[in-house]
C-alpha cells in the first residue's frame, strides 16, 4: 500500500481491502471471485459509515472518487485479481474481483483484528497512545475481529436492503443469491438466516444462478457458518445442518422428476446428493446417507453411466461406506476380530487422543451408529443414554482417551460398555453416558449392586497388539458381526426390506395358539397348530436371503430373566420362522420359541436408524408390527418406518 504516498488515503484503501477480505470469505473458499457490483454495495456502505467519515476525504484529494477507481488501483498494485465473466442469467460480461494471494488475505485478517474505530477516529491505547498497539491490545485481537466482522456485515445488509427495488444498475441478484445469506448469518440475524436457508424460492433462484452442484456446495457452507454463529457443537443432533440437508433433498427429489433427458442437470443432481450424504455421515446418520447415495446411483444409471465411470465408482464406494458392521464380542481366534492401528508397546499405561482407526480393516475405524437412546433399567430407578458402535470409514473414527481401565469418547465422555452388562460372544459393545440415579434410590443396596455390575461391564483393556477386550473376559475381544444389521428405515427408502411371504404371515394369525386349541378341544385346530412350522422371513428384495439371529439368546445380569440378541440379514438356511399372533406380535417358531421381534430395547420406542432385535419380553410398545400391502413391515407405533438394512 506504499504505492499510495498519502498516508491517510493509504489507510483508507487498507481499510476497504481488509473489509473485502473478511466479508467476502467463505469457509469452503478463502479467496472467492466477487462480482464488482457486489463489492460496490460493501464499499459504499463503508464510505458512508461513521468509521470513514474523516479518512474518505483523503481519497477525494487523491482523485479516487469512484468504486471502480479503488478497484483499479488495487488491481494495479497486484493485491486484487480481475476477470470478466458472464454467468447463466447475465446478458453481458461483468467484472469479478479476487484477492491475489493467500498472504494478502492474511494481511486483511491481520489489519481487521487490530483496527478499532469510533466516530472516524482510531482508538488508541491509554499507556502508549498508539492505535493498534501490539502490547496493550494483544489479548483483544479476536474480540476486535469479531466486532469488525459483525459491524461490516450489518452495514452491507443494511445497504442492500436500502437499494432493493430502487432504480439501480447494480446486479442485486448476484448479491442476494451468493452472499446475502452469509452476511445475514454473520450479522447475527439468526431467525432470518434460518428462514432463508429453508426457503424454496431462494433455493430455486440459487440453482438458476449457479447450477445445482455449486448451489448445494455453497448452501452447505452457509450452514457451517450458521453453526459457528450459533456456537452449537458441530455434528451434534442440534445442528441446523441436518434439517437443511433434508430440505435440499426434498427439493432435489421433486426437481429430478422434471429433469428427464437433461444429462448435465441429472449428473449435477446426483453429485449433489452425494455431497449431502457425505455431510450426513459426519452426524452418523448412516441410513439417510445410504438412501441418498442409492438415489444418486439410480440417477447416474438413468443417463447410462456404468459402474466403471469415475463418478459412479465414487458413489459405489460411498454406498459401501454406509454398510456398517456392528461391534460385538468375538472369540480371540475369530477371523472377525478388530485390531487398532495406532497402538504402541506402552499402551497399558494409557493413551490420550487415541484414534480408533483399524489395521485389521485398512481404511476403516470404529465409529458411532445413528442416534442416541436413553434406557431406564426396569425395576431399578437408574438410567443412562447409549450409542451403538460399528465399523465404518476411518474419516469418522472415534477419538478416545484410554486410562488403562476404561475407554472414554473424547468428545462426549461416554464409556465403552458391554450391553446390559451381558457377557459372551455376540454381545454388542456400546458407549454409555454417566449413570443417572433417582433421588429415592441413592442408598438402596439393590441399586448399588446394579451400579457395580454396570461399572464392571465398563472395564476394557487394550493390549500392545491393538486388540480391545473386556477386562473380566480376556478370552474375548472386540470384533464385528459379519452380516448386515437389520434396522428401521423410512418407508420410502430404497433399502427397505420387502418380504416374500407376507400374505402367509397374515394368514398365520388365524393359526390359534396351542393353549387355545386345548381349551376348545378342537381336533382340527390342534392339528393345524401341530403341523404349522411357521413362515420364513425370506426376502424378495434381496433374493436368496432372509432374517437370522446374531447369536444364541444372551442373558442380562442387570435384568434377570431378560434375554435378547440382534437380528441380521443372512442365508436362507439360517432364516427364522415366525407367526403373527392376535396381538400383532411376530413370535418365533421352533428353536427360538417364546422370542419376539422387537423394534427397540426393553422399553425404548422405535426410532429411525434403531436396530431390530429379538427378546423374550412382549412389550406392546416395541413388539407390535403392521404387515403392509407392499411386503414391508412397520412398527405399529410408527408406520412411517419399516424394517430395512445397512446394505443396498
């Protein structure tokens, strides 16, 4: 800026340049191209503000009177790049500006974090009488930057609103579509920001201006900025990102119906669905992300992209990344055991910030499954929330702290825990929160015993070879169940299970229970019961496959008498046989007699992404199902969900 010999004029240009750097910065693009008409809105707002009420006169004296003059000088100095571009909705080429180099953007950041203005005067420190004093203001730079960022965003938003609808040559649409939401967010107008991010008219305008793929990328960037402004924890269930992704997906799904034959738009729509799915994976919303990837695959195949096409191959890899395998206890000699990658010989002494990336499964790690659930132990006034664990892409691998006795998630503090304190092969390993105890149960001996059982089931060790094992059962270690888990998906999901014999299952409701046959002493009914060997849960959606049990039924020390195991998709020879009873419960026949399909754990109600299990407690809230006409099966308490898989 020494190119400008007048010190005050040089300061004014530094001020305008730094505001450009901060205001036109996106999390996904450090130095974006910005339409000159959009830059005019910012610089005019600044020149009319009290901060520049005195210094702007120096620009006039230097014969810099127009915004174009300021842009020309900065381009001449080499701090701004210039290009001419015509976008889809523009009839002529327009000027676009960009900061020339990352170091120049760093200067804008440096300047913006040190300049404090009041009524056109620089604020000076009391001790030295110096503006931007590095000694006195060293601890307030972040505060200064935050204050300037908010102030400048408020100014540009007000300037934009003041000229909307007026006679002007400024390209307002370029600003409204590309920058207005970000500046609304950074100005602190959270309510208005939320409305814009879920406005169909805005999304439609943005697609018209930028195209589908670029639109979706920038929308996700806007939401990331929104998360920061709300100070919400990224990737938490409270994040606004999830609802915006669902909104964009609904819009794209409706749009896709009108894109038939438009190869370019269909390709962009498919790639956009992949972006949305990848973002959902960060929240461990595996079921919905899988739906998006499958939908993207259908679109690509509709325009004759085969599986060898780079875009299709990428989608197929993403589909594979959603096929999670549950983490369970396995024998030490099992081929399905898990081995950590980043473990050293001194692991027994503990390890902070340990990534659960796996060497046994290169490119994968231990990840959290979808959703958090809260469980109250029946008959005991104690509860905890928990999350299932699985093996997924290493990018989502959990970071833990290991103290030699327990494994704790670094971000949420949950502990590794053997489900319901069960022991044996096939027991799912989960992460649980701290135990919540009712006020009237603090000194109850039965409660104290239950807590000791829970603590014992939370003791895990990591050996120098990288294997994790329950301290009380060293003959076991963490592994994976080799078959896809069965869980609840949206009723329209492409990954829903369609059963082959649902009409037979409905008919099985007419086969009376054996005790009723005896009660009525009806020989025909008794004969029907004795001959009935159940309806196989065979699949037409996945030919040659059916539903099978994870393992033998598992006992639970915490809930005496309660038995359970998981449900998976497996071969026909292991497919379960069932009947539908008069209470609309699906009960097993044969080896697993007295066991029911359950869309939850104990008293937990069905939720999207919730696993289907088998247990011996016929709780109506979790064991009643509806057999649908299309061959799917829904939990009675939420018929928008159906049984499905983490496998296409």
